[in-house]
């Protein structure tokens, strides 16, 4: 049995408004985009937080980014165990089929998933320790990052852990054989970003400085 209902009226109205204006004024472009297939230059892995709007940050058009969103913008280690791996599947498709030139991991301030990981690792969120918690088991990916920042004063831990979410994901990406091969062949570059939405700030990881610097 499928449990679903019709869209709420405000979404229906927004769609008809978009079709009557944006789509109508650019219908030739949208049809070309639909029929010509996608050829994005970059893949962006970002958080599914509703406040993170990748296309707005970079002023991107349709077809420009291949975007994958998950809780806390995490990439798990390479693990071909025959189970369900949505993020790994998206990375595989972007690198091997779409052959993107850039792969960007974008973290952000005030990330609820990262805070959940912090609280779980501190023993303050026992519900996330349960085997039945999808969020908790997903945030296990970030435990190595927590270990690196556990010695910081508490007020600095969560911002630092948000950036560790980016770094752990970049490290895990290099465990995928096809990602490593593309990077070593100079066909793919990896990038780590962190944004503060409230301050309008974007930082990028600089390997030479071993830290994040303003863009």
C-alpha cells in the first residue's frame, strides 16, 4: 500500500508560477538541457540542511552541478559489501560516468548532524547509540574527526567538528579506487569548503597550510 497525498496548494501555485514565467521564457534551453543529457563540470556533496543552497551560493544554472545531499555532507569509506550505499553510488556515477572535473565537499555552520555526532560521542545522546538509529550509525563516519578535536575547549569543538566532517569525507573519497585513479591521473580535483550562512563566509581547505582559509 502506498501512502501519499496530493501536493499542498502553495506548492502547486509555485509550480504554475515557475512554468508560466521562468520555464516559458526559457523553454528552448530547458528542452535542450533535457534532451542533450547532463554534462556537469563538478559534483558537490553538501548537507541536506534546508538552509544550505549550493546553487545560490555559486550562482549556478541547471545542469552545472551534480549535487548529492546527505546528513552532515559525509562520505563513508569505500566498502563494496553489496548493501545499499546512496552516497557511494552518487560518487561512482559522477566520477566514472559523468567524469566530473571537480568534486567538492561543502560543510556548513550550525550543522545539526555534526552536533548530534558531538553529543553522541560525549555520551549526551544515548538514543543515537542505538543500533536502530539511522542517524547515529551514519554519524559514526565522523567519529575519527571527533577524536581529533576532543581535547579542544567545548565551545570550539562543534565548529571544529564541522570542518572535520569535510576533511574526513575528503580522506574517505581517496579510499575509492576510481577516485584515487582519477586524482592521480589529474583528471579530477578534490575540494573542501565550509560556509557560515549567517556571516556570508566561505572558506576552503588549503593543504599547504593544513587548514581552512577564506575564499
